[in-house]
C-alpha cells in the first residue's frame, strides 16, 4: 500500500515514520509513505498557502490553488487514481471498519490542513472523502493522518505478528480487549488471576472472552448495540448468552 501526505509541516512525520511498527513496515517495503511539502506547489515568491476569509471573521483560510495542483500532481505518480482523503472534524468518524475500508485502496492521498481550514473548492474538486479521528478540535490534520497511517499499517499483511493479530481478535469482533498480565506475579498485593497460570488453554480462552465482554459492558456498552451483536461469531454469541446476566449483575454491583 502507498500513502502520500500533503502538509506544510512535513518534518512532523520523520520520527513517526522511522519508529516502531510503522518504521519496520516501511523498511520491509510493505508500506510506502511519501510526504510532500504543500509549499512546493505554490507559485508565488513568498510560497504563501493562506489568505483572509471571504465574508470576514477571524483566522486564515488555506488557498485552493496549491492544494489542487498538489493533489493532481501526486495523483498522477502511481498506476491507478489514488483515493483522496481530507482529515477534518466534518468527516465520518474513523473506526476499525473505516480503517479496513481504506486499507483496501492501493493508494491514498492524505490532505492535512491547518489554520481555520481549507477553501471549500478543494473538497469539491479533488477530495473523495473526509475523515475525522474524533470530536475535538486540533490545529492541523497531521496527527489525524499519523493516526490513520498507524492503524492502516496494522492491516497490511506481514506488519503485525500473528500472535498480536490473534490477541486482537476480540477487538476485531467489536469488543474491548481482555486484561493483560505479565511478571512479576504479585504487584501491590494484586495477584495474577489463577486461570492464567493454570495451563488450561480452553479455560484461559473462556476467561478472556468473558473478561472482554465484561469490560465492554462496563466501559463501552454502546459497542454491544444490535449491529455489533450481529457481527459476532455464533460461539461468541453463545458466550454472551451464558455470561450476560452474570456480568450485568456484577457491573451493576460495581456501580454501587
Ligand atoms: N482538524 N479529525 C484540520 C481536526 C481533525 C479531527 C482541525 C483538522 C483543523 C484544519 N481532523 N483542521 N478532529 O481537528 O481530523
């Protein structure tokens, strides 16, 4: 998969792209990320990318021409026309389903705006989709682009070790993760749940399923809506039926 990024702060991306899982994915050639400085697509002496808003009001707006030139130029580099995503609070919320959908594109162009935003005609002419990472206001689309790249990198075959993807199964099923423990066996008088040291792998699986359900019910019950339930496997639904009442009673008890 190839991702191209358009930004006035390309230097923000260097350490991110060189580090950890994303760094290794790029090193191995599983992921290609090219970061372009929007200013190199300006044509005036001052390389300006912003201007005052029509209609007045505070702040500055990014002008359309450099964006349109930049998107068209980087779109022509590959074989197919890339899918062009604008990071903005007006977009559809990024979730794991959206990450999977975007991960199916062979090439993406990510537009990272700054200031009060980008001239609307950019969205109208060269953007396929707007994506938001959440309902809060940031100063630019660069962190959202990195969030998206990191989530996408995990979907590229060979990037995440098999053990990790198996551990992720519960989230993929639309549930929160189960609690994790490692050495030492006792921390602040809290022992590791016995089942995890029992060697009984079936019992460990059941415990993790149950804890994932319990955490979801207690912390994010919205994830257990009807569409989420419909996506569960028959086995997971059986587990839900078994522990539902028990877990719900415990959650209610914890609330008090
Ligand atoms: N932005 N999710 C860029 C965001 C944002 C978000 C605010 C994007 C400023 C110029 N982007 N504009 N939340 O807050 O994606």
